[in-house]
C-alpha cells in the first residue's frame, strides 16, 4: 500500500475535524470501525482554499481512509445488492470534465447527475456485474466467451468501472442498460469537488441523498450565474468550514499559481498585474506573453473570454481560418452542449443522453454525421465511454446577428454551441494543459470597475482563467489569430472499446 502523504498543519487540522464529523455518522477512521447509519439531519461541512492549497490531496486521502475502513464506493454506473450494514461513499463533481480531472489523479469520481439517476441493468448482464464486484459466481453468458469475461475482469480490476468492463467484453451500453431511474434510496457520505459551481437546486438534491455531505471549493472562483455572487458553502456556520491557507511545496515554484495568488493583493491593479505576467514570461516558459491567439490550441482547449461578443467573434474567426463551410461542420470541430431539447414523453432518452455525458456545459468534439439525418457522431470529453451518436441541433452564433445560424438540425435532441472559445464562467471545473486567456476582455472588465463579493470582477475572472492551466498559461494581449498548422483532426481522441460500434436510436 502506498505511504500516506505528509499533510500540512492546516490539512491535518481539517482531517482531524472531518474525522470527528464522520465518527458522529458512525464511521470511525481511527479504528476502521463502521456502525449502522443513524437517522438524523444532514450534516454539511466544507473544505475551502485557493488553488494549490491541497484540497484535492486531502480529498484523495479521505477516500483512501474511508475505503480502507470498509466503506463501499458507489460510482454511479452500477450498485450491487444492498446490505443492511453497508456504508457508502460517492465522490462527485458537477461536470464530466471536473470528474475526469479527479479520475486522472486516481480518485474514482463521477458526476452529480450519475448519482441522482441510476442505470437499470438487463438481469443477465447484471450477473456479470455482481461477479466483478465480488457478489456472485463467475457467470456463463450465451455469446460471451471465457476470453471476453477475462478481458472484463482485467479491465474492472484496473479501472473499477462496470460499463468499461462490459465494453471490454465487447458489449455496448444499449446491450446491458435498459433504462434510468431517479435514485429512490439515500447513500451515506458524499464528497463534492468544485463545490463553488453548485447551485441551490443541486445542493438541495444532494442533501436529500447524503446524510453526511462534505464540500470542497475555492472561494476565489466565480459563483454560479443565478446565485447573485454567493456560493452554497458561504451560508455554512464557521464551525463547519475548514479553510486551507498554505500553498504546498510542489506548487511553490509554479509561476501560474504565483500569478493567481498575486491577484489577492489589493494594491495590484490591471496594469501592474500585466507587468507581472510579462516578467514571469521572461523567466519561465510555462507563462507565455502571447501576441495572437494560437488557433491550433482552440480545437481542444478553448480560448477563455469574459464577453459573449468576444466569444462569438473568435469562434467565427476559427471557422474562417479552417475554411469551414457555413452549411456543415468539419470533423474535429469543438462543441459545447447547451442542453437537451426533448419533450417529457422522451424522458428515458433524455436520461440516457445525460448519463452518457451530454449535459449542459459538456465539451464535445464532432466526429462526423450519423447514419440518420440530423444525427452526429460525437466524442464527449472526460466521459468514461466518450463516443456517442445523438440527434443534434448545432447553433453557430454570428456577430451582430440576433439568431444563430443552424447548419443542420434534428427536430429534437442535444443542442450545441461552438466550443473554440468559452466564457470564463463556463470554464469553471475544467482544466487543460495549455490555456489561452484573452486579456483585452479582462481589461474591459477592469475599466468598468465592477465588483463581485467584495472583489474587483476582473480579478475573479483572471483568477479562474489562470487556474484552469495545468502546464502552460498563454496571456493573449492582441486581437489577432494565427494560421492553423494543419487541418482539424480526430485521431488524437481516445476510442473506448464500447465505441467501436455506435448504435443510433430515434428519440
């Protein structure tokens, strides 16, 4: 077993206080003892801290300790037979992209939606899931060879994903998932990352499911648009909020985080901050003083902007330099899911598409037209089974036009906006290796003098945008676009076994 990481003083203090909270809920981490859940009001606490303060490290350590104590992790893709003495844990994020960031760090996270709605399995294939999770004998399934079952077992041991394991055996989701239902029984403990993105409705839903709920969030980020500048953890009592202050050693020489934290200085105005960015770019290749938007990066990591008008102009410039025709999309164009336009009678189809990752804000890459008119083949970024075919309504917004141009559309289905540029608000919860921040937009926000939650808006925007970058920050200072080095491509996208064959269904 890997050695436990050394926690800083504030992390250790938060860990001890969380341990006390869990003990009152019947989970004793000190002695690895579990008691039956107690009927009580929901206990909610929050771990808050800025980027680099160790929130994710603490979350990951809590997951290891809870699993070692015998708490079952519920992934959202399958739940085995319930036991009276079973204690459960779910690690959640608001978006597929945010959940995938945690999964890449070894934390088995899923989306909030996948916990609220659970899959209904075909009884025959459910026997495979029971066997993989240790709740049944190795099954004999007509049409599945021993080699296929061995592939499923090897995949599950590595990734702990039932749909992924069944896909490795050669099955598609439509073979073994017959529908979706809203969760009818609560779970025990919920750990929610990127909690600054939660709105009141999601928070209420989570409190109905989890008697013990622990939120991890960054108070310096932007609150959801409909929350009037407030985050759900702002209303918690001080005794239920654990704040991490220290920036950890592994982040101490990170010029991107240095810039993010410099924004907290009230003496730093926009011009002083840009001087700091330019100086950092001279010292370190991880910060770039960009004279133009790099169009090659836009296909996989959108340019981050404040204003919708800027977003629309950059999207149209991206399409022009790639010679994209107005009446169709090119394979490899990025899209952002803007929701589902399906009537109530198609509730099953809606749940299926949402469970596959097509929820509002999801990043998608267009792979080409489907076999039926109005259908698109899509790669959902961050989803465990990323390739799907769906009825699509694609909207290309135009500068100075009230209505978007729709190159093609089904009568109903998933709706998409172009994703070569996104607002900083919508970028929350996502991270990319390379991030381009369109500085003229932030300067416009600075000149307006707007304040949000006691902080100049441009600083909150800059903080969120900068902390989306994992490896390299490009601070773009001019309204210019480079030429692409080649055509758009799709060969860099991971192809899951379940996506070798795509089944199209009419909504």
